[in-house]
């Protein structure tokens, strides 16, 4: 079997979320947006799919020359070849493109043999408990504008929708008054009071607090019996995280966005800069490197909590022998119906039951049930 082509199709859909000037998602008026589907095609008719685009110049000049005529089962070789090309092309061949290619190759492999990806990896489970992961704070009345809003939303997520755990993303610039450690703690305290003492709670705050501000957050979260905190400081300063871990009992989860794939995670573990290691397909460049981080964490007896949702992360979670505890389901908001089906899919990628368990698909590959008619009818160009 050989790869004969790689295609990218972009299509329109209606979205009700927008991004602020810093890139954070929030509810907004309905508007037209675009999504892309990347397809890897073989000479035997087997295809692999992943939602996400590749710019035309990058596809033609950097991706196709590595993939065309290759055996698609040589995923490790292909991933390393792409990674090595990043050295002089990082501005264009970034990790999200490696993610799209790698996930499509894993999807192709599963479709070729009729198995879901987590079973190709070596399955450990078919469902994972989820935590509700909020959007960042806003100034929308009844949204996530006040500590009371977070408390009310936490009550709905935990007591009505069934999430076993809840994570706050608090206020970020450009919203007035952000960032504020005191306001973050007010929201965290309101949520703790609302859901009671037994629900695991986490905080993902502003990512550029000083050491003193991060330390204040950690000490206050200790009093509130929070489960962990992630990325309160610039992750390029690993020594700041070593200092924070040494001076607080609150578990610190990271790194999340620091460049360097599994190499950076190894250095953080070795230095004692985190208590839980963090990784996701989009942060590392696919399933292939995420599995490496999972095995790295296992070797140190450390839990790896997966960053973000999506089918790639879900399949890895269901293959980890030393598992991450939660699937991150979100980003959630009182004004957004997360469970509403995507028009380009015939079924959701992460269905959750009333007890807060997300089930991985048993269909071949990533388990994407793609609505090709919708995509064809809404193609851009």
C-alpha cells in the first residue's frame, strides 16, 4: 500500500462562537465560518481523514514530498521526517499541521484493518470520566461575568448534566480588570461553596502571572482543596515552576503550551517542575508523540492529564496503562450547547452519559462518521 495523494477541502458552516483579540473563544452572534477536511489517499482505495487544514504551499512543498509513495503504516518514519523539516520551516510547518497528518495516518491504519485507534495502540478502557472545562471569563450578563456566574454554571454541570469534575478558565485580557488573582480566587471559592467539598476542582488562570501571584493562587487553592492548577506563569521559565512546586502542596500540571514536544516534558519531569505532566495531540504534533509522553509519564509513576478534547486525545486516553484521570470536555459556556451535533458529522465524537463518562468510538480508525454530503454541498471555492 502506498500514499498517492493528500487533499484538503474547506467548507462553510454557521458558528456561534467568536475569538477575542487574545484568541480566547466566547459566545457570539451566529456567523459563517470555515472548517477543513484533510484526506490521505492510498493506491488500494483506503483513506484516512482528519478535520483541520494545511495551507496549499505547505501541503505541496513540505508535506506531499514526504508522504507521496510512502507506505502509510510507516507513521513513525513519516512523523520524524516532518519533525526534522520543522527546523528550518517552523513558522509554516507547525505542530498543528503535524497533528493533522499524524491523525489522518492513524485513521487510515485503523480503517485498513477494521479496528479503532485505541485498540491499535493497545486498549485499556472504552470510557473515560470527563471534567467540564469552561470558556474564559467574559462580561456577558448571565454568562461567565462574575464569581456567582461560575458557581451557577458549576451547579448545572455537576448536578444536572452529570460532570464529576469542573475546571475554571478565569478572566484573561482584554476583559476589564483582567488578570486579577483576587477575582480568580473569588470565583474558585464560589464554585467550591456551590458544589460542595467532594467534587474535584481545577483552575487554569492567566498564563503570565508573576511568581508571587502564582504562589498566592496556589496557597489559596490549597485552602479550597483544589485538585490542581495549570500554567499560571510563563512556561519558558521552567525554574519558576520548580520553585512553585517546591513551595506549595497544590499539584501543578504542566507544561501545556511550551514548545519541544516530549523532550520538554522529559526535562520538566526531571527538574521537578510539575506534579502532573500535560500533553495533547495539538500541543505535541499528533498521537505518535502523545503516546511517547504517556509512556514517559508512566516510567516516572506520574499521571499525564491530556490537554483538550477530540478524538485523538480520547483514543490515547483509552490506551494508557497508567491512565490520565479525565477527558477535558469543552470549552463550555452557559450560552453554548456543546452537545449540539456538528453538521459535518453524523454523530458526536465524544458522547457523554448522565454519569459523566465519555465513550470512545468502536468504529475503525478515529471513528469519525463524516457527513460527506454536507461537506460537498458547502465547499469553499
